[in-house]
DNA sequence: TCTGGGGTCCTAGGACCC
DNA sequence: TCTGGGGTCCTAGGACCC
C-alpha cells in the first residue's frame, strides 16, 4: 500500500502561513514573471478563477473580488516543503518526494488503521507547519493519486480517502472523468473519448494490450495500476534525471546578444547545480533562444553542443553555452525566452576521460563544492561575473512576499507590550 | 504599452550502416 | 542492376506533470 500526501493549494497555503489574516479568503499565486495563475485557495477556486490562465486576462476579475495576488516565492515554498517532508519522515521509513508539494509513503509494516494513520499525518503537518494536506491511500501509486483526488473533492472524506480494493470504488470511478487519472492529460482524454472512454472506470475496463497498441506503454501501465496491479517501481522516482533543463521567459523582451549571453550563463549555472546534486557529468548541451510563441512569426533557434570532455564545472558549461548563443543570435528580433538542456549525462564515477585531455581537475571539483555549499539555500550568493549584475531581462515578481524563513532581514518580528 | 510558466520523458521518423 | 531487412543513432515534436 502507498499513501500520497499532497498539500492543498500549496503555494497559496504557504503564503497564508505568515498571513493568517488571509485564511478563508481568496488568494492566488502567479507563475514566474507574473505570467499565469498557478495556485488558488479554495475560495479563489469558488470564484471561478481558472487554473493556468494568463494573469492579465483575469486581472479585473481578481480586483473585482479583492483577491490577494502573490508572485511566486520559491525560496519560501522550498523551505516550507522541506519542513512538511520532515514531518512525513516521522510517519514512514521511506518518503519518495515526488514534487515540491507531494510525497509517496511506502506503507509496509504499518499495522495501524489506515484512516486513523492518515488523520494523524494531517494533524501533525497542520500542527507543526500550518500546512493543510490531503491523504490518499491505496494499493498502487496511481490509485493513491486517485484516492487523494477523492479526498480533496468530497467534503465527507475530510481530507482522507482509503481505497483498499478498486472494485469497492467502481461506482465512484464511474463518475470521475478519465482526465483526473495520473498520466492522462487533455490530449489523451480527447482521444480516449473517441473510443467511448469517458470515466476512470471506462479506462480501467480497457484491455491493457489494446491501450498499448493505440497509445503507448505508459498508458497501458496506468490501466494496470488502476486495476490494483503495481507497476511503477519505487526506484522509478529516485533514479537520477536523464536530462536537466533550465529555461526562463524574460521579464521584458531582449534585443542584444550580450543580454542573451548573461541569461544563458545564469541558467547554465543553475542547471550545473542540479547536475552536481545528482552526481552526474554532462557530455552534450542543447541551447535555444526564441521570440514569443504568440508573435505573428515566432522564431526558435536551437543547437546541440558536444563537449570535448564530460564535466560538471559551471565555468566550462557557461563558456560553451555563451559561444553557442553567439552562434545562434540573429539581430533584429525581440527575444522572449532562452534555455539550456543538459541532454546527455554520465555518472560522475567512473569518469570517461578524453585521451588527450586532462580529466576534470581536483581544484575544479573543490571550487564547485564550495560554491554549492555557499548557495545551498538557493539564494545565489556566489555566481560567475558573466551572469551580469544589472539584469534588465530578469523576471518580474511584482507581488512577491518576504522570504520569511530564509533571509535574516525578512524574519517576522513579534510586538511586545 | 503590453502582457502568455517550467521541467522531463517518450516516440515516430529519418539518416545511415551493414 | 536494382532491391531489400534490420539495427542504431539522432532529433523534433508531442505528451505528461505540477
């Protein structure tokens, strides 16, 4: 059995922790660059504010209902997430962190009544972090996700749902749209509708081989998981990434090559941090710069760059990435976004050395380790000068809250009387 | 004035080779 | 002379997730 613990409206709830005056009120959080709505409190959902809608399109609606708007504050969310995960660690020996706001717990060896166990988790996380969570428990991860969905939807569940046997839940599954299944996006949902598959139950009763033939192995696995047959191995979530990307839209359009080089330097730095965190080396990069996809004639320029010798030294990767940008750059375009992908990765050990090139030096390794140590809280205190100091292209975050838990200057004060 | 997220993996199809 | 099987690698595009 697996438990999936998921924070309710995670980013909005994070903001409410330090603004208890906003509990019970409509709150939304925006994506990077204040682009789209990415999190909505329950009250904001009730107002009919759609998910992932561009901010400027719903701005008047938000103002009309006096919805509190926040820019993304990942320093805060990352720290709150770590605290939630630490609490979950008290409940199971193995916590698979699936994303910033959810984790799977393996329930092996848990003898306590599942409903009671789930309630204890909920209460503890609320008590220790003030984060509301929902808990779904089921024989497979896909069913645990579904149970979590039911826990959130049904008031009667009060945040907890346990699916012991799928067949006990067939009646409920007939009423849940197939789109809600983990692994079924809007495209698959549309194609499935063409085959008269509308509900979770409809999908569950399909022949996996038929689904494999019409779609792919992933969706066939999903069908099996819905039937209670576990096919997503625990390791699937822990394995190192096969590719690492860092891409960002700019706060405003960029016209000059130097600024593109600055941005790509910074993204490369971030990508290399992730690379070192999983003890990998990169052999091939992918670099792109592009105009807005909403432009009448969008331009997308990309190239792949093989590295002479696999590395995880930010300086080497930055040098190659900047050269690539200079090669791609075309004058006269309003660039909206750039990114880097580390697309071919190797294990740090054993290192594949080039016949005529010294392998990555010990001094390089030490330097990177020191940088990572200083920057461990994601605040980016140490960086290469090529990132630039005055970043005209940096993202917009007009409604950012303080980093209450990670910056000395932002720690809330207590009034004594 | 103008505004539109970010990350990862899979697969089909083409190029090339034996 | 022309055809044809099968494998590998690469890449762009598609699909998913939160």
